[in-house]
C-alpha cells in the first residue's frame, strides 16, 4: 500500500483527509461526548441530507447544500433549546427525519435519472478532491483555533455551564459556537464516512479516550490519535479486503471502543475485588 | 443595605405555579436556610434569584440592584448531583475556574496570584493536600468543599448553596457547617435544604417554602409550622436534632429528608 500511496494522488488525498478528519472528530467528539450531545450531532448530520438533495436539484455542489442545512438545523436546535418551549430531544428527532425526507423529495423532483447518493450516505474517502481538502483544512484550522484559544472557557462550560452562565463567561456564545463547529465537522465527515456513519467516527475516538484518560488535554489529544488509528486502519483494511472504506473505518472504531470498554471493565472489577 | 430583597414574586413552569407571592428580605451577614418539601419551589426560588428562570411577576434585588445585573456578586454552590463528577479536571483547576473573566477569554492563562489564591482557599476548606487530585477521587464532602472554594474564588458578597449537605455523611456535614459558620462572619449566606436535620446552630434565619412562603423568622420553629409546611404530622424534637415523620402524608409516601 505504501508504494501505491506514493504513486496515486487519490491515496495521498485520502491520507491527508483522514488526518484532518481525525483532528476535527477528536476535538468536537470530545466536547459532544462530555456534554452528552450525541443525539443532537446525529440530528445535525442527518438534517444535512436535505441540503445534498437541494444541491443536486438546483445544480450547486451538494456539500455546500449539506453545509447550509446542517448549519440551519444546528442554529435552530440551539434557539429552540434556549427558548425552552419544547423538549430539544423532540426537535432533534424531528429535524433528523425532516432532513432525510427533504433530501428524498428534492431528489425525486429532479428530471431524468436520480443521481447515486451512496457517497454522501456512506462516504468515499478515496474520492476526496484537492478542493475538498482545502475546505477540510480551513474547517480544521478554524475549529482547532476556536477550541484551543478558548480552552479555559470550554473547560468551565463543560464542567458546569450553570455556574459559568451566572459568572457571565459567554455560555450562550459557546453553545452556538459549538453547534456551528459541529455542523462544519459533520460536513467534513460526510466526505469520509457519510451522513449515516458520521456519528460513530465522531464519538468512538472520544469515547475510547474517555475510558482511558483522566486529564482533559490528554483526553483531547488521545481522541485525535485514536481517530487517526481508526481511520487509517479502516482505509488499510478496506484496501486489503477490497471493501467500502467508510464502513470499514466505522467497524474498526466500534470494535476498538468495545474492546477497550470490556478491558477497562474487567480491570475495574479486579480492582474493586482486591479492595474488598 | 439588604443582601437580597424579593417582592411579590410569582414563577410559573408552564401552567404550574412554582412560586406564589413570595416576599423575602435577607440582611447583610445573615445566614438564611430555605426549607420545604420536594416540589415546594426551593430550587426554583434559587434559580429565580440567580436569573436562570423567567419570573412572571415581582422583583428581585441583590445588594440594591437588579438580580441579573448584580448576579456576579453571588458565589453559587450548585447541588452535588448537578455537576459531572467524572469530568477530567483536577481540584485546583475547578477552583481556578471561579477566577475566569466575564465574557470569552482568548488564550487565557491564570496568573500566579490567582493560583496562590486558589491554593489559599483550598487550605481554608481543608483540601490543600488534594489540590492536584482528579475530582473523580473526591468524597461527597470533599466535592462540596471544592465547590465552595470555587464560589469563594469569585469574591462573592452573597453565597448561595443548593443542598450543600445532600449525599454527605454526618461528619462531613458538620465540617461544611463549621466552614459556612466561619465564612458567615464576612459573607451573607442563603442555603436551600429539604432536610430538617440540616438546620445547624449557625443558621440565623429560616424561611419555609411550599409554593408560598409559609414562615420566615427565627430558626427555632414550632411543630405547627413544620406540620403545615410538610402537610403531615412531623415530630419536632429540638434544634439540630433529627425529626421524624409520624404519619405519612396522604398520597405522598416520599417526604424525603425526614426520617
């Protein structure tokens, strides 16, 4: 595979895309796992399907449509949650299905044969272009900068947002920043693993890191490293076994998380057993 | 100047009235315990004071100013159960968060002075040896003391605590009360509890809340007041001594805090 990596640009693109996606999934995954916002991220990812469909219908890059829809759903969820009128779980569930439904409707309104949407639903890291890489790079730089520049604010918000709110430490702004960064990350991950599988690559590295590390900075760093390991192992396996890369990445990520969970549980039980 | 003034306060959750026509004045350096049954509106009243829930009618003033405008003067200690005890953070890091500036702070670093103050506060609450421990390793009492130290880091004029002795053993409860008693020499304290046992000798005033304010005055309350507050007969033994429900309240067999 190494010789092919030097020879083929699509493999080089996949390699760089994997690195950038790992950084994004590591940072945003850490926040959403700690803040228990996993279903909200799933809702934002699935709502973006409506944008893919609209992109095809009006003839713009479907990923831009996905970006618009995921941003719109993220900000709407934030607004509704803040107003407190309706349970945010209900809104997330509805947006989840509404986005998918709109995508199907927009595609069915297209004249002629419908396009193949598999690469948006299940990703295709081997089809990443230089333009995609540029978009991923910009998103990765912006998200990393916002996270590290406001590290203490994020720490305060994640630990106890009520206290931070009373202190006036920009909780509302952080909440919207998080929603926007999640929407941007989801769009990047659509290229790698697709809308349907994005949630697992967003949470598996962070959740694995959470099982093993007790320090925030270490947890974020290891979350990024686990992302790199899962994505590259998935690509290598898919290349070797000639299977879909996105699905293989998710398979590796879930197996690694489950194995870590089982091993840490056994270790904890042994420790508790020794304590008695 | 009064530390807290509440006038004709009404708070609703949808159709449900959580607080009805509450009037309350807390003077500076007072130590007020707010007591009442579950669902009696204690936590809602705290949230209203902190500006976290919208108020339907009435007015809340903190040290003479609007509560939302002046809430930076409050040191808030939330309920033990409302904070993630497994968050990856050390004890001293939590305390330092109390010194975070208003608004967003880009590339923020805590100063040596702030670190020194955090260490001093940890010493004051008796956690100086645990400063670099992960919070997941703390006991209930230690966790509460850490949250008190974080609140003190904000240099509050008014300390508000929500159930500070819930999930804490008797010895740790007494430690917390001793600490609050010492702090009360300089700071006004308002504490919410659903536990009659929690009323310690440091408490100077008692407010009994069951949607409306049933009683506000001396902490030595009569049996009649407690009975009317909980809606069932309660044995009132003595100040700071366990009390016992004598008969279960009809339709409610869970009058927590009384045993």
